[in-house]
C-alpha cells in the first residue's frame, strides 16, 4: 500500500491495519527538508465546527492536525518514502 494514494478514512485504516496498534504514529513533512511530527487533533468538518445550527451542505472531511515537531526525519524513513536524494 506504500505506492497508493490514501484518500479516505477506509484507505487509512486499511494502510494501518497490518501494524501493531501500540506502534507510535508520526507525520513526515517537507520532502526537501524532512521533519517528523506527532499527530495533533483529528477532526471532521463540518461535524466538529461550531456554527449557527444551519444545515451543512458540504460533504464531511476528516482532518489530521500536525502535532509537535520532533526533529529531522530519520534516514531510513526518508528512504522508505522515496525522499532521499
């Protein structure tokens, strides 16, 4: 599943299903300057939005927020993501 685009919650669950649930999860960003982050809040819009009780017409989207920056992405992770030069 590494070469597949993850577009839905189902795709994400399927991609993570083979890993031990106690394994730490990180977000890798900036391929030219790879940094690792924890995940922050996970929300769904329009469900988690504060509004004026008008009906929502937009389809729901789940958002994974960036948490704390940990440091530079380890070389093996950068290689696995295809970001090595």
